[in-house]
């Protein structure tokens, strides 16, 4: 899944839930560094699969393996959740 596709799904999901507007998300992304792959420091992660399904809570190691097998990057969406 490309970054553009991911961001498009994120926008639809946020707007459908009445959360932040897309413009707020775009500004947040532009103004902060998004951690990817080994940059993520949390030991346990709630993972969303490439198809948008909940993959569940797993270790950082297992999440990285899952992303590598799918040839995708693991991206931290909400570091304070």
C-alpha cells in the first residue's frame, strides 16, 4: 500500500468518525516527524493490516516482521494512544 493510499484511507476513517479534519491531520503530519520501522520505540503495538483489518496488539518485533513480509513500512500513527 502506498503512502498516498494509506493517507487517503486515514482521511476517510477520521472524517467518518467525526474526529480531526483532514486539514488538521495534514498539518500534524507536515509539522512532526513520523516514526517508521526501527524508529518506533514502543514495545507493544496495536497493528492495522494492509487491508485495514485489525491485526491486534503485538510486539514491535512481530509487527516489524509482519510489515517486512508484506513489503510495507511500519508507521507510528498515534504515539500517545
